């Protein structure tokens, strides 16, 4: 039996008819020698691929903590147990399930859902009940402008996702005797909190470099067809094409770039891994730039997982079917590590003491350094940019972290 199956069995996971994933009764914040942490997360619906990636990251960290000494509080050793509900990728459902976790199940500690939209739905609930939440998948910067005191995010915020692409484009233009201000940008974004924040970051950086935005489209609601945008791209020949539409948008972009034979010198797309664009489109995906919160080639390390490369190896050994470990999984594991550190720093399960310990967090992990600003966002870890090169994702920017040189301009292999 694989580790994944043994672990899920040990936690008594099951899927009920109502679309519910549940790990046994959770009548209190601590039961015996187990610390109960709850999560309403997407196992069905449009966010399901990354919801499952995040769940796998949560599970791997919990298992690793439990098998290497657990969590030590007040002279006792505790194990972490995670209770999951399926929010069906629907923010309203996320909020309902948060109420259930807190009021019916008695859960006092929360791991965040997948996506900025669902995290925005749960944040007012945890704030109302003063329940600390460590989240790994809600990157919208607006989450950290509301004055929330009980949300702590291990990831970089979303306005940073594609700004590194503009910085790289400016650098390449200068090397080739052009002015960054001569570059033309085409972009298309999903109408959701995450992607709109990504767009805001792009707009700010385009102004900084005096780059001209010639196409600024919203993607259709179902994310299944962006031919209208790409037809304009083919006609206007921009220097940079930027797209953000989660995993479905990434897959549609890669497919239609191939179908329409679109060649743009620089193409950057969010959620490449979750969209499985390398597996689905092979050489046609080569040259696409993919922003990432984490990569196995980075020099981060900790005492729980070891190096980023060692985490990558363990994750692939544990969960079948992964050629690349999604950063969503890595940051989910880091979130569970933060919980362990906070419990041990607080030496208590009092929610206010644990909240204060979270606020004071400063730690190095295989995922990167974690230090929370007063608003709860991580201010210690940069984004990096990878390029698909011969079917592999290689870090190309920032130069400090690059393992490979960028292949530029991109030429579609159709």
C-alpha cells in the first residue's frame, strides 16, 4: 500500500454523499494526544486540482511531523490531525464549512482553503471567532489590507506573480540594444481576486518601465476559449504576453497558442504545473515562463524535510503521478510547519497565545524564509520565474536564484 493510501486510511478519510471529506469527530481543539486542525478546501469544482495538491502538501507535513517526534507542548508530545471538508470551489460553501468547523466541530485552528476567492470568504469567519488561520493558497493582497489579526500567509502576495517577467523582459531588451519602454504588452486575466491582483502588479510595473499595454482582456467565465484575445495577439505582435486563469486558464492558453501557432518573444502564464501543460502539450509548451513560489533547485532547507530537493524527492515518492511538485503543495507543507512552530513557541493551546506566537514567527524552511508582517503576509520570501525548457521547468529569474539561462525569444514548437 502506498504511503498516501496508508496515511489517508490512518486518518479515516472518507467521502460522504453530501460532498464532505471528514477525518473523524472533532469535538475539541485537542483530543487526547492529537491537535485537531480544520480545513475547508476544494476537492471538487474548478479549483480541485490545486485543492488536492494543497491537501497532499498538508498531509505530507503532518505525517512527517508525527513520525519525527510530533509537537511538544507542556512536557507532552502531540500529533497533528487534519479535518477536511470539500468546499466545492465555492466561496459561500467555504464560509459555511468554516462555521461548521468552528461551531459544531469545536476546531480552534484552521489551515486555509485553496484560492484567494475562498480565502476571502473564510477570513471574516475566523476573524469573527478569533480563530487563528495559517493559509498557503490565498495570495490576494487585499487579504492583508483589511486589518485582520488572525490570518497568517506563508506565500508571496499575488501582485508579485508576473512582475518578475517584466523585469526580465526589460533586462533582455537592454541586452539586445532596445529600450524597455519600446516593449508592448498583451495580457488577459480571469475576473477573480487572485488574477486581478496579478494584473494590478503588472500594470504598476508596466508604468515603472514605461511599457505600453496594447491588449488588456478579461478571460471568459468558463476559461475554455481565449481565441479572441490570441487572434488580436497574432495581429498586433506584442513583445510580451501575460495570462492568469488558474489551472484551466493555463491549459487553455497552452492549447490555443499551439492551435493558432502564436509566437510571442515572451509568454508568461500562471499555474503551469496545475494545468499540466508540459504533459498535455509537450514541445508546444517549451519557452513558456511560469511564476512560482518555490522550486526544488533553490537553496532553502530545514530540519524537518532537509533541502528543497529532498522535499521534492520525498513528495514524488509519496504521491504517484507527479513529474513536478507544484509550489501549492510545498507551501501547504510549510503552513503545517508554521503551526508546529507556533504551538511549541506558545507552549499552549490557548488561541490568543498561539496567535501571538504566529505573529512572532521567524523561521527558515525548505520552502523559504517565513516572517509575517503586522498584516499577516510573509515578507521574507521572493517569487521566482521558471521557463519550460525541453519539457523541464528551470529557474531563470531572478538571476540570484537562476539555475539556467533564459531561452529568448520564445519560438513555439508546433
